[in-house]
C-alpha cells in the first residue's frame, strides 16, 4: 500500500491549470503515493482527455456519474484512499517539489500531529502568506480565520476514520474550515514554516459573491462552535481567570496572560485512547501552589498509598493534576474525586517525565499556571508522608528550584551500578519550581521535548539531569531539603524517615521492626493500615 494518497477533485478546470497541477504532483521528490483523481463534471470530456494523457501508474482516475459537489467528491476520495496520509490538492493549484517529502517526515516524527500545512505563495503575484506554526497558536487563530490552507495540507487518514469525521456539504465552500473545527482536541495541528505550495487566485475564489458566501458560512461555523468548543471563544473562558476584577479588566488581563504564557508552545493532548476526567474547573488560590502527579500501576489500579499521598499534598496545594502511564477503568478513576482536579490516563511509555509533560499542559490549558507561584512535580515511587510537609514547602517557597534530594555521582538500578552519568542534580520524585522557572520559555520547550527513550538511565541523563542543567543555564540554583547524596551506594531512606517524610518503594525490605511500627502507627492515625507482609496498604 502507498504511504500517501493524493486526493484531487476536478470540476470544469482550465486545461493549463489542470496540467500544471498534475505535473506538480508527479514531480514530487517523495514518490510513495497513489494519485486519486475524481472528475465531478460528467459532461466535461476535456479534463478526462488531459488526465488520461498521463501514463504514470500512480494515477487512478474516476468519473462521478452525477455531480456530487466538492464535499461529496472529497468524501468519495477518502473512501478510495489506501494511504496512511491524505495529501489534499485542488485542481488549479501547484505543489512545490519537496512538499510531500517534508510533510511526511513531519508526520512520521510527530505522531501526536494529525494535520500539517505550510506557508504558501499566491499565483500570480507571488506574495508569500505565512501561517501560525504550533498547535496552540493555530487553535487560537481558528476562531477568527482559517489557519491552515486546506489544499496545502496533509492529514492522517486515521483522523477521519477514528473520529468518524467527513466533509460537510452544508458548509461548502467553507468545508475546510468546518473540518478544522471538527478536529480540534482530537489531533494536533502544525504549519511547516516555509513555502511548499502555490495557491492560485482567480475569479472563482475572489468574486464578491464568493467572499459574501464565505463570510456567512464562517459566521455560522463560529456560532455553532461557540457551543461545541466554548474553550476557544473568549479568553476569560479559556483561562478560567478569577481575578475579582470587572468584566472588562478580566478580559484584558486574561488576554495579556494568554499572550505571554500560553501561546509559547504548550502542547495539546489528543490521544483518542486516553481517558480524561476533569473534576473541577474553578480554581481559587489559597496556597498559590499546584501539583503535577505522575503515576504508574501495572494492574491499572489507584492504590491506597497513592490516595494517602494525594490527601497530604492536597493540604498544601490549590490543584492536583493526576497523570497515569496506564489505562484504567472509569470506576477506579472515581477514587480521585475530591483529591485530584484533573485525571488523565494514557499508556505512553515515557516514564514520569512523559506524565509531567502531559500534566503540565493540562494545567496550562485550564489557565491555572498563571495563578500560582510554585509548581510541584511528584510521583508514586515513594510512600508517605509520615509527618508534616509544611517545613519542606516553606523552604521550597524561598527558592526557584527545590527538591527533596539530590545526586552527584550515580545510581544502582537492579544489579547495575551506573557511575559518572552527569551533573549534580535534583532527583525527580519530588521537586518544586517557581513561576520564574516553570513559565520560562526554555522550560516550556524542555518539558514539551520529552519523548520516549529506551531505558530509565537515558531518562535520568536527558531529563532529570537536563532539568538541573537548564536551571543553572537560566541562572537558578538547585537546592535540596536533604543533603545531596555523594556515595553511589548510600541510600537516603533513613534520612527521609528520620524527618518523618517518605520511604522509597524499593527500600521496604530494609525497614526495621521499630521503623515499621512507627510507620504503621502513622498510617493508622490516617485511617489506613499498612501490611508489611503484603507490601502495601489495606
């Protein structure tokens, strides 16, 4: 099967335009495609002669028995397409030679992206039209205009099939604008920042009648999507601002926050196999602190020790975004009600930093990051706390990058000792960033660069150590609650327990009877009983 299906609808096209269009496809540097052409004008024989004059085996020509219109014909092309990607094309435009090569490469490298477009130049004046680049910018622009030129786009076929989306004839000739609205929140959008397409302006798409019809349809679509996508319309709704100001001032301040923080590269979650549960949309800051909590459970459960930890974190935070690297049943998710404000479940295999990335962007999309001073990242590799965390958070509030513990030398993972793997760094199971750090554009880029790596060591080197290196680059000093660990064989669990905080899961077997009794007593005081023999809470 071909990688790409080029989908071209033809209708009463000028012969010179059609020839230039077809030849621009056949000259592509990327060759693994089928070229589907459907003629929607049964009585027109001239176009058929031109198409059949090309002997390229990739061309597959069809003629509608009756006129279906552009949306109906595009839907027919979708049904015929065998490729993984749909390369849209209009019969009077021109694709530059490297268009397919660069769009395929981008989609291959970015599985979260479902639609990729590009800049384009106009025919005949040669004027270059630039388009917004990343998903956040494109989605924000959608409420005012069409931010991706449809005939210059390449779309995953799965975006249509998995979401049962087709072109809507009632919105022709703005069917492309309707399509982008339908795909919001289901896939990410991107525009390659170079000219890969030439768009022809002619009487058919520049007439007053055409412009009037487009304006009417876009108004209809905007009105329709104000109900279906309220998050796109009105910056106040998007950011959920609670400033206690007048309506006009709220909008002005929200717009400023949106421009400063949200447009700078925040990703959008779009995996169709994920489960997202928003328990709370109203944020009233008391502590000016939020939590991103990363979890993984092979049995797809939410354990009591995790609930215990969240219960304690809730005392010190304004929101908790819970992200698990596993799927889950809806009944399990309900355990988080009253503890987590947002819960997201998706098997992504990117370790805790992949969950931190997703949680960070969920908080950003709610507008919560602009309302807090410190952001906590925590995971479930530790159990506790067995005492008061106020001292830890009070000290964290006085610095820009604060962690529970640090490492200067290396790790033991299984039976393998890893020496000299990098810089002095904060360990990633519990750390706190100030707004100066977590709103910095370089941090936004860093957290959104997280991707799947082969093993835990590479994650530690690239992301755990990388974050401390980034902090130093920005002039921030990483600090820790416990003394930084210098000996690779030293375990800090005794230090943690002495301060009434946590124990690493892997250290459970080393607990003495007296330590166990102290922990058990603490757990019982919090309505939980810890069974050491079972290795968990009951």
